[in-house]
């Protein structure tokens, strides 16, 4: 099952920009990923889904995915506050 989990984790990570577009933290991402996996991989057992989510979160953290999202959100908030763009 390890190879299946890794293949699914890679597929999910490849879609992270779309799946997690409204998410800025790993804590917010976990339930969304679990729901998406239940819908798209219903035959994957719960422990497999948990492994996939852990793998995806670890990969996204190593790539700075959530940090980049937080920075983008902060910059967007600053621009929305009426401050001039530099």
C-alpha cells in the first residue's frame, strides 16, 4: 500500500494550488484534503488517507507552500488597505 499512498500523495500535491487556493495553513488544509480524498479515492482506507495527507502536508511545508500563501495574503491585505503599491 505504501506505493499507492505515495502515488496518490504525489497526485494530490500536484493539484495543491487548485485544491487549497483558499487555504493558508496546514491546519486548514487537512480537513479539505481528507474530504477530497474521500470523494476521489473512496477505496483508499482511512489510514491510507491519513498517510497521504501527512505526506502532502510535509511536502508542501518543505516547499514553503503555506509560508508563501501567508506572505501573499499579507501583501494582498496591505494593497487592499489603500496603501500605494511599490
